[in-house]
DNA sequence: AATGAATGAGTGTTCATTCAT
DNA sequence: AATGAATGAACACTCATTCAT
C-alpha cells in the first residue's frame, strides 16, 4: 500500500477552482474536476468524503487566502489612516481581481447551513481587521459609540458594491473615485 | 370544459418560492415544485413554457413587489432626513423580512444574461432613491462632490451587510443599533 | 344532447393526414391533429377510441382510396395488354404522386399486428387486379403455371422500386424508361 | 479499475435489436434496451454518445452483415445463370431470415438524413450485383437496351415482395415456387 | 493508492388520455 | 356534443457515488 499522496488534495483544489471559474457553481461536477486534475473520479473520493466535503474545504481554503490578501503590505508602524486605507484598498482590489472566487465564497456561504466551527473560523479571520478598528478607537480617531463589527460592515458593504458594479461595468472606478469613496468611508466611522 | 384556474400561476409561484427557500437555487426542480403545489408536473407546463420561463416570471414578480416595499409610507412632504431614513429603513426591513426572496433576486440577476428590459427595470427601481439623493444635494444637505450612484452604493452596501449578518444571527439589530447605523450612513454622505 | 356531427370524422382524418405529411409518423400527436382540425383534443376521443384506432381507420381509408386510383380509367373493353398497362402505370403514378401516403400505408402495415379482418379486406381490395390477371390467363396471354398472386407481386415489386428510386432522385423515370420497364414486366408474366 | 468490457457493445446491440423486434422503431427506448441487456441506463452512455449514435452504429453493423450474406457461396467460375440464381436466392433468404433487421435498415434509411458516406456504402453494396448484371450483358445473355440499375430494381422488387408476403404468411414459398419466381425474374431480363 | 466502469435516482420535458364543466 | 385543464407515466440524458480490479 502506497502512502497517500500529500500533494493530491492541492491538485484537486486547483482543478476544482478551474472548473468553478469556467463552468460556474451549477456546472461543477466531479467528473470535470477529475478530468482537469488528470486523475480518476474515484481518486477524489480517497481525499474527500463527497462533493459537499470538497466544496466545504475549498471554501475554507479560499477564505483563508482572501484574508491574507487583505493584510498584504500592511505596515503596523504607519500612521493609522494610512494603514486603514491600505487594508480598505486591499479588499477592494481583492474583490475586483478575484471576483469569481469572491462570488463563490459569498454564494456558498449563503447557500447552505454553515456550521458553528465554520462561523468561529470566519470570526477569527476577521480579527486582524477588527484589531485595526480597535486601535483606531484607542487612538481616539474612530467613534467609540458603535460596535467594531458595525464599523467593519459599513466599510465592507460599500467596498463590495463598488467592486461589483465595477466588474459589471456599471460604475467604473478610477484613482479619483477610489479616493472619494475612502473619504466617505472615513467620514462614516471617524470620531 | 374545466375553466382555466386563475389562481394556479400564483399557487405555482408560491410553491416555487418554497422550494427555492428549502433547496436553494441549485436544488430547484420542476418535480419539487409540483409536489409542493400538489399538482402534476405537466400542469406547470400549461402555465409556463419551461423552467427558465417560470423562474423569469417569478423574478419579475418578486422584483415588482420589492420596489413597492422600498417606497412604502414615504412622504415627499416630510423633512429630508426623515424621508431618507424612511427609505433606508424600508430597504433594511425588506432585506431582513424577505431575505430569501431578496437573495434569489440577486443570484438570479447574476446567474444569467439579463435582457435589456430587465436592466432598464433595475434602473427604474433605483430612480426614486436617486431622486431623493438629488433632492438632498439641491437642498445643500448632501455632499455634491460625489456621484449620486456612489452615494447610493455606500448606503446600499451597508444595509445589505447589516441585514445579512442579522439574518445569519451574527450581528443582531435592535432599534438603537439601527439608529446608529443610519447615523453612520448619514455622516458618509452629508455635505 | 346534440347529434354526433357526421362530418367530424372526415375533418379529423384530413387533419391527421396533414400532420402525418408535415411531421411524419414519429411527430404525429393528438394535440397537433386537434389544432389542425380546429377542435379540442377531447373531441377526437368522441369519434375514435384512441390514437391507434384513429390511425387504423385512417389506414383503411387511405388503402381504399389507393385501390380506387389503381383502376382509374381502366376500360374493360380495351385490348388486354393495353388495360394491363393502364393499371400498371396507374400504380406507378400513384406511388410517385402519393408517395408519403403510400409510405405510411407500408410502414403502418409492417409496424403492427394486422388483424385477420384487415387481411381479408386487403385481399378483397387486390381482387380487381387479380381479376385482370385471371382474364389474361383465360385469354392464353399470361403464363398459367404460376400463381396469380406471384404474378401480382412480380409487377408490384418492380413498380415500387422504380417509384421509390424516382422519388429519391436516384433513378429518374421518363416516358421511354417507363415503356421499357413495362416491357420487362410483361416478359416476366407473358405466356 | 474494472476493465472495459469488450463484449458490452455487442450485448447492447443484441438488446437493441430485441427491442426493435418487439416494439418497433417507434417504441424503441434506451430504458427498454437497458432492461433487456440487464444493465443500467447509464451504462449504455459509456459506449454510445446518445440514442442516435446507438442506432447509427447498429445500422452500420447490420448493413455490413447484410452485404456479406448476399455474396455467400457465390462462385465466379460457375455458369452465369447459376451464379445469378445464387445471389438472387441469397437475397431472398436474407430478407426472409433476417426480416426484422432488413426492415429496420430500410426504415432507418428512409427516416433520416443519410450522410454521403452512408450513400456511398449503399452504392458499394449494390456493386457486386451490378457487376454480375454487366457480366451477363457482356456474355450476350442479358438484354442490353435497359439500364443496369433498372434490371437490378426489377429483380430486387420482386424478391422483396415475395419475402415480405412469405413472412406475413400471405403467400408461402417452397422450393418449387422459388424456382418459378426466379424463372420469371430471368425472363424479365434475358436478352 | 488508484482506477474508471457501472449504477440508478434524478433532471426537464412531452403527450395520450381522462373528466369536470 | 364539445371543451381543454389536468394528469402522470414515459422519454433521453446526467452525474454523484460505489466497487471490482
């Protein structure tokens, strides 16, 4: 008996993502994944219990990668608003450049009963951003009378709409409009 | 002859919605709808050409109902911010109370090629809100240096996030937090 | 209670034939017939037990009409070979000009268990042609050592092939080739 | 892995033929084939793209087998009429012993757009017989004033009718009547 | 561990037939 | 007598999952 191939799950994830991008959520099938990964269908079932399990794990993986992108180039020593804008723009660009993945995450999240562990994990992943918000409050720069989560949602929602309309070519963004949008976000939460 | 049942399409719509709630967009099937509606599969095809036609008509119906809810109890003679808040809250409550429908509308909109008439309808829906924003600018109450659409997106995105987290039981809203949230939205756009 | 409409069955036959011509045997449906006849589906079932019954009766009707065409302009007082050629050409032209009907008759005949009454009827319809053959024998013009039926089949088969190839544009007939073909048929059966 | 079953297509062909025999062309369904073959419906689709593909391949297979039977035991060195009779009887017996197959071939040929390769195959099938006819002409035994194709049709048509009536139990053949029939065919074409 | 042939429940859709009006 | 809405079994085809190799 050979050892389980350590790299296989990753290969399957990649193939799954390709299929998801090409064929969308509805066109996703185990056979397509297997073909894309150049393995047999049966092989997938050695590493994942079933289709749902595969998608669940893919969801988590993409979620983690997303979070990582938010904090890219974030410098804790930089002035507060500068750091905040960094993270704000990171999320905007992530949503634009990884629109399909991002869309899958959202759809998937809404489409099924998400387990409590899942929820906790999601919470944990938001932590770095919450920390920044808390830091702003501690510095007296961010209004203290509202919940950190609400502040988070206010910014997040705006960014999502901006990105989605941009991708849909309804409302196209340039540097100037991005600056204006961040200014609006800042007015929303500043002390 | 048996008379054509005027109520049947409505029954089918209701059943479709139920199925959509239970099984989601992907799990939607004509057989499930028929069972839910206590009719034979073939009967659905007397009133709708095919699955796509059924979903299209359901989409339109829900869309119209949504628009009506947004402007409920909106009084044009009331003070500006009061009117704005009315619409703001209307949308929040709509999103919360009709979450699944709202979600279906969004998913459906994204999932297929939406015809131009559809797009025009979407524009039309936004019009009353855009008008309010413009009125705010004319009164010197809303900042004039940003596009109406961007102002719209800023508010819309926040509301959506709030409602979605509320429905998912992640962040539960009460009257106080709703007031705070509107205050944030207002700071975002005020002159 | 109104009396059964005497003309209805004929209307239904006509519509059935139209559908058969347009959509072929496979595309035949009761709904199409009803639409063509400008009546309701249910009405067909007042005059025919079911689809099979309708087709059976249509079959018989077309069969009778075919036989009538065979004897068109047949003059019993004309010289024997002249009369024979008349019938021979009649069948060829029938097969060519009413190819689809003729094809339906054949397909239908082969496709199901034909009842004994059906068979007797078919026999009876061949009678006039058999009579001509018998007359030829009596006159000493047709070979007497073979069965009338066999003589009939020899001519019939040739004509069918000629007509079918003509309709399929594989072997196109003109007056000269028709004369040659009849000559061959005559050699086949002459005393 | 389970090895691809080499015999499966043949099993499916056999079952298809059975269904065709029992239910006719119109009653042919993938489910019936699967049941007859004692396999799952899905399995058929591992070996054939779809229903049309299955029928096409069955058609080709039966076609080839037919051709082989026509020339069985044909001895080119034997006297001309003897050789001709061999082929003549071969076709008659083929039509009788493989009536349903033969009927399917005919119906299928007429029922759809037959590709050019198909047509060429059909031509190819006729070639040996045409060659024999030409040989008869060259030997001065067969009348030269009519087309080879017409001579072919004259014999073919007769044989078909004989066989069909025999199968339908309308006109039963024995050795004597077969001899007579060939004699008639020969009179038809001899110089 | 890896394979992919085999399975069969499920899909959207059609259509002969029934029956309340 | 006439209607056509309603039915549900049947159709071709798909796909997640299993299991013999």
